[in-house]
């Protein structure tokens, strides 16, 4: 996902679009974002149904979620640079077809292995949608104020789609079976493909970044090793050779990635960006916020259905307060960021998410419903507020040529956060269960909720630290270095 100049006015053979067409292009891009964001959360509420149907273990359920988010995170940057090279519309349409095909394969999967593999196909397609759509938007809306509004709509759709996932998933799973949660993507994907072919102009970067196969390989090893080691730790043992080996491979990949990327003229992910406190803070905030979301959805789904005995429909219905608050707060957060900056939304988000998890640290099989509802409302408030400031904080002070790269890292961090949330919180809770899941799960979940309290507290602290004067100064210094050509960009001849 890169912000680059047009290789010709708007595309290879078309004039700049008028306002009506620009809004239509934004709507098409938001359609792709909606189904990708929806798929991050819609699956959670159907997990118990999937578990019963294909006889999956708890770690198998974690893989159904993380096979998607890990692949998505690993390929986002590569897909963005590929689109700059071969054409954004072409890459976007390829992603829509792969995502639609993956959704169909998911609905037809007869076993856990097939379902996980189909989720990975979905993720490959999904990786070509979000970053490429953002590039299309930033190059379609050339006026800075109009672009800011378009990106605000984009950020709001992220929160809305992810909030609607549990409610929609519960309704579909209860009425038509868990396969239906994947059917919904098929018509949306096909419609978006047809509209894209008709209305979205083709464009390429005049000087796309070269492929970085070594950097890409190290990122895959880092994410796969870390996720596999954590998810399989409860069954293999936290001190087993398998777990230690996976975590060591991930650590080695990270230790190799940083110096390697520093030596490249055009790195896949530039470690120098982290000299900007707002950028570094946005990365950690995205990881913490979406780790909390991933853990919340995973643990809460098992609690509502396996402990309290609710159906998928009722479990989805019970999350309506969370979805409703996110629907209200996501666009509100975007407006606040546009007028007053990201500090207030981040403080509210961190405080609300920490308070929500704190309420649930005393969870039992007999927790009153009003207490659950209070936690869900607070979480919806926090998550609705956190998403819009992430991209804004990441690109704060960055030159325009680097803004797309910064936003791409923020998007990658969201997926990494959700993967780690499901892996870490899910594995910690699973390891702590004693006896049958129905009786042992509530007490075991306390550890996971305390991790979520920590994530919310980190967002609160970073929201204050990375939006002040000192942080803005670090962003300005970083931008100055970038502007002086210390780092070549896709905009640099």
C-alpha cells in the first residue's frame, strides 16, 4: 500500500474522474474492505458449530482464525508493491476473485485441514484488497481535505465491518449453518469485481519498489514461527523443543530482518520509520487494540456458547451492544481526529477497553447479564474509538510519498495484533483450564482478561505519549531525513 504519483493523469487511458465517480470508486473499495474486515470477526461466533461438525480441537479453532490473519499480515506489503508494479486495478480484481474462491472453498470444506487451507486462500486474496484499495483511494482523491474525508470513511468501515461480524455470523450460523458465514462473501465479491472492471481506472507507480524476497521470507518465518509456537504450546508443552524451536526461529528472523532492511536502499519495511514516536506508537497501539479484539471475540464466544449454552444466534445477539457502540463511535472518532487530533479518541479507547476487560476478570458461570452488557458496551466504545486514530497517528508528520507505506505498516500491525491475540490469549486460557471446559473455562479466562487489561492500558499510555509535543518533534525529524533522500521511495525517480 503505497502513496505514489500517477504514471499518467489518473490511469493509463482515462481522464481524472469527476466527484460522482470518485465517490463510486470509494464505495467499491469500501465493499472490499467490508468483506475482509467482516471475515476477521464473523467466523468467531460460528466456532462452536464448526467444532462440533468437523471435530476440531481448541487449537484447531485458533488456526481457523489465525491461518487467515497471519497470511494476511505476511502478504500485505508485498501485495501493495506488486500492485504498484503490474497495476492496481488488475491486482485488486485478482484479490477479489481469490477471496471469493476461498470463501466458496471454506463453505465446502469437509475437515479442519481443508478449512484452514481455504482460509489461507481467502487471506491471499484479502491481502490484495486492503492495501491496493487504499492506494486507489489516495490516488483518486488528490485534494488533501477530500482525501482525509475519504480515508475517514475507510477507517469507519473497518470498525463497522468487524463489529457486525459476530451479530451477522450468529444469525447466519443459526439459520443456515456455519457454511453460510462464507456464502455472504460470494455475491459481494462478484459485484465488486464487476463494478471495479467498469468504473475503477488502472494505475501504476512510475517507479515501483523492487521485490524484496529475503525480507518477505523473514517476515513469513517471524509470523508463522511465533503463531505456531504459541498456539501449539498448550498441547506440546511451553518448554518443549517444538515450542522453543518455533519461538527461537521467530526471534532469529526478527534479529536478521532489522539489519538486513537497514542496508537496503528500498526496504520492504524500513526500521528508520520507528524513529518517529507517533509511527512507532501507532504500530504498538494497532497490535494491542486488535490483540484485545481477537482475544475478546475468541474467549467470549466460547464462554457464551460452551459455558452458558447459548445458541450461535443468541451469542451473536448478545454482542449487539458492542456492535452498536462501534457503529456509533467509529465515524465519531474519525470526525474527532479530523478536528482535534488523535489524542482524545486514543485515551477514551484505551480507558474503555481496559475497563471492559477489568469487569470480566471476575467472570464466572453465573455472572449477571447486566455486568456482561456493561463490559460489551465499554469494549464497543473503545474499539470504535481506536481504529480511526491508528492510521492518522502512523502517518503523522510523514511526507506524502511515505504516508502510504506508513499506513500499510499500520494495517499489517492490525492483522498481527489479531493473530497474536487469538494465539496468546487463547493458549493461555486453554492451558489454565482444569476439568471440563464448561466448569473450568470461566476461571481460566481470567488470565486472558488481564492480558486485555494490559493491552487497553498500553493504548491509554501510548495515546498520551505519542500525541504530545515531543512525539511531534520526533516525527518532524524523521520526515526531514526522509525528505532529504536518505531513503528512496516509490515516488523517487
